[in-house]
């Protein structure tokens, strides 16, 4: 006959209520009591009746992670990090992709799926302030951008600071003509706008002019888009010296890796002729040839803090607690693609 909570309480020498507190992560339980109950659970092989627990607590034990797409390495790796941290809290993660489409983002956080989950973590591309009323009242953590202060907890990437530090690194190794790759026009996002602002700030602080011809808007965040933009810039530079460049800043690793591949295919020495830097510090960056210098935006920290904030919000959804806004730490990871320093060239 399967063990019951009463059996656990009897073996551990505690009350049934204390065992219940143990399974509900009661924060004030003494460590020795927690250890004694855990030992009793292991000895008896007791398993929680999840169906009964969910009926009692009105929780499903599931959260959702909502991201634009999983074919971007950053989001795929972030999903793995979130799943790992959620497992520590006995939570299952439902991963959804939206393609950056507003209707799909709204459906993911306010549609029928909300009945399946206890809360959501979302990196929105299309939602804006006008969508705020549909977000209120639900356990929600927003990652990536500060869009809904006062309505949800946020774990932010320091987009402007990340791009500024990446640009400073290129300037420190003597590069002055930087080709900038990032989504623009109809596919521009708040992220790409902030990263462009960071680039511009670094150039202004260095007293260097901005060359519009070296701002290369892409139609996606992909390797293909990065490769196409680099080839177009090389061809333009062959016709016009004003478009020649000695460095590439990709607003993510995929753009930078695509550009680096295209440069190498055309016989350009990386980093001798052109240094390349990305943003995200994905696994692909570590195994590229040459390995890619990049900015690590703190994805492990983002995942952990987002899950922890969501767990706390699920336990107590009251807005009276206030909402957190956490900016993840970031760091420069120098690898081979910027590994050759040289003295600054005279400005044209």
C-alpha cells in the first residue's frame, strides 16, 4: 500500500500540517525539521498526489516561457536555462514561440492557455503600452525590455550598455570604420534601437564621426542576413572608399557569425583586415573559426532571476508588493575574431 502523508509525519515525528508545509516550501521551517521530513519521504518512497494537490492549490505546476523564436541560439539556450531553474522549483515549462507577432504574444499570455499555467515569462517584440490592460493581474515576468513598469516584474538586458562596450572594444584595438548590422526599417525592434544608441554613444565619446553608409539595416537577426549585409558592404566599398570598413558589430551573434563567414569566403582576413564582434555569447560563438568575440548579456542570471521572481509572484500576486526591475550583468568575452590589435588609422 502506498505511503501517505500521515506515514511521513509519523516517521519524522512531526504533525501532518508540518509535512504539508514542507511540500509547499514553507519558508520559515527549521533546516533540521526539513531534513528529517525529507529523510522520511525518501525512506517511505512517498510521492505527492499531484492531481489532488492541484485541485487543492488551484495551481497547475506549469509556467510558460514565451519567446520570438527558437532558431535563434540565444533564445534556445535561454529556454534550457529557464527549464533547469524551474525544475529546482518542481515546475514544468511550456515553451511557446510567437515570431514577434503581437496577436500571438497576446494570445500566449491572456488567451485560453492561461488556464494551463500558473504564470509566464515573456520576451515581447510587438507588445506596447496600449496592451497593458491585458497584462494586469496575472503572474508575469518580462525579460529583455522595460515595457510595462508598474504592471509586471522585469529582468532586463542592458542593450545600450552592451553595444556601447562592444564598440569601445573595437575602438580600443584601433578600429575606426565599424560596419553595424542590426534589424531596421519595418523589422526594427526596441532592442536594435537601444543597441544602435549604444554604438552611437561610444563613437560620440571617442570624438568619431558616424558614417551613415556603414549602418547596414538587416531584415532579420539571422546568419543569412548578416552574410548578405557584409557582402553588400564589401561590394559597395569596392566602388566607394567611404563604405570601406575595418570592423563589424553584429547586434547579435548570428549576424556577426554570418558576416564573418561571408568575409572569410571572400578572402578577407579576420581579424587582420576586419575585426568582428557579436552580442549574446552563444555556444556557436565559442566554436566558430576564428572564435567570435562577443558580449555576454548574462543569460544564466536572466533565467534564474526571472524564474525566481515568477515563483514569488505566483505565491503572492498582490501588486501592493511592488514590481522588481533587475538589469542583468554583462561582460566582454574576447576571442580570436578581434585578437589582433593595431594602431589607430588616421580619420578620413
